[in-house]
C-alpha cells in the first residue's frame, strides 16, 4: 500500500496529496495509506491524524453522504470556508477584509430533500451514500432540526401511497409555522384515485400543504414562513434559506450594508427574504423571474404593518437585465443570484449610477468573477462576510459590500 501526506483540502472537501492524489475524509498534514485507484486513494487508513481531526458527531457519518466535513473541527471548517472565498478572489487579483465565518448550529436545518424507496415492509427514507444511489437511513441525523427528522415517518407513509418499488422518490420537507410543507417528485402519475388518497393523507397526517409531481394536491393551512418577523406564504418548491439563523445573519449583513438608503432595488428577490425586512426603512422594488414568488411577496407586504412601499416586477434577469436608465432611480441594490452568478446584470449595474451594492452569493467562484467586473468599473469590495448554513458540508454562502465614490 502507498503512503501519502495530505497537503491541502480541495473545493470538494477531499484531501489532496502530491500527484495530485485525492483522498476522501482526510485533512491537511495527515499521513495516510491506501490503494491507489487512478488518482483516488481507496481503503484509506490514517497513520498520522491532524490535530484538527475530531470524532464525527453523527453515527451515520461514515456511510451517509449528507455531510462531508464532520471529521474536521468547527474552527477548521470555518477557516477553510473563508479561505475558499479568499482563493476565489485571489484568482482575479482581488483582496479584501474577510470576516470570520458565521455558522448555523447543529440540528437547525429546516428543509431537506429525502430520498425514498418503497420496500416490502414500508419504505427506506434517508440520504444517498457517498458516490452511490444506495439510500442510507438517518434517524439520528445531527444536521436536521428534530422536527424534520420526525417527519421521516410521514415521508414513509406518503411513499407507501404513491411510490413504486421500481423507482426512487424525492420528497422535500420544509418546516413552516403551521406544520410541514411537503413536495414530492418522481412518484406515480396522478390519477383520480391517487389524488383522492393523497388528499386524505394530507388531512390525516396534518400537513400544511402537499404537492405531488409539481401539482398542489391539498393545503390545510397556509405554509407560512417569517422573514425577520414578516409573515410570507411561499409557493410550493420555492427557494428558502436553509436555517433561520443563517437567514437572520444574511438579513442583518444586508441591512448593515444598505443602511439608511431611501430607494432600493432587490434583484433575484424571490419571496422577499431581503425586500420585506428592508422595507421597514426604504421603498423597495423587487425583481424576480418567478411570478408566483412575487405574488407571495406582494401579499405579505399588503398584510404587514409598518412597511414602506414595495413594488414588484416579473423579469428574466439573465436575458433581460435592468438597464442603467432603469436603475437611475435607486440609491442602492441588493442582488442574490443563483449559483451561476449574474454576469449580465452585474455588467449593467457597473454602468449605472448606483454606487452601493449588497451582493449575496452561494458560489464563491461566480461571485469572484462578478466582483472582478465591478472592481474594474470603479467599485471597491469593502468586506466579505462568509455565512455557513450548510454545516459540515462544502457549501458556502456570503454577503459582500461594494461601494464607489
């Protein structure tokens, strides 16, 4: 068996030795042995462990693929995530203040997508094993909110009704103020009988809402969420921040950046995660490609008290970014694009009169690309705040402040 020393951690969380050789579940400075399979080390044995190695907090860790960095100490993971952002910026020749990572606590995830397969005795509910389609059941998961773990029995009952022994179902469960918001995909095709059975299940299981293959089957109660205390009823399947603490950290940082500006534009606004809280102090124009999300945002604004005017606009910002003349009326911008970033909209923002931007990102690579464009047009990155809602994973979120004189 070959022996290797781990030099660094890659962006996928694997240890990397000279070669390069990729070694899963290892840490920098560790000496390991194993069987080399092309560029990946298999059957790994730790000879010299890192001082940052800890005992995994979850008994499912070795088999479950839901987490990838639970073998590392919390300070190590937090510093590594900040360093990933630093490296992404450095690739474009950029530096800035990188603030310490804000990490959500264990057992705080409020949404999860379970992989489910019917069995002879019921259903197997959990997450996939690493690099496999095998489902690992996770009744003692340390990542999810306990109420989300308790929903596994509900998920199994739904699979028994609409699942197939031949295929796998994905069932997304989100905790909301009135119970569980459940959306299943990959199950049996809907017919009158299945629709009736699922409607009855929604009532029996006391779900807030149940959707099946993209269709809302039943809604007993509004699947309400709170954005900084403002009640919103998001449409089924819409984006929601993974933890309440992470959401709060992002909102606080955006508020810190925007300050007391009078007129704000919120790009990729979703259901109003930032638009609604910011409306306590400013007029907001929310732009989003999904009309149903904006309807939820508008309804929330109309039912809330103490908010300034919020207007909405349905628009594909990838193909029809707002132009500089349309941005002229605003004092500041919030932008929270998906993982692909917002290259087209950033180009128009950089050419506009807006001099203050709060950029929220879930992808350091595309964020750094967009940041380089803004800097080339006279913006300064004042700071980046890394936020870790996906504890023990490789996923990273951040908020950055851009300003120019």
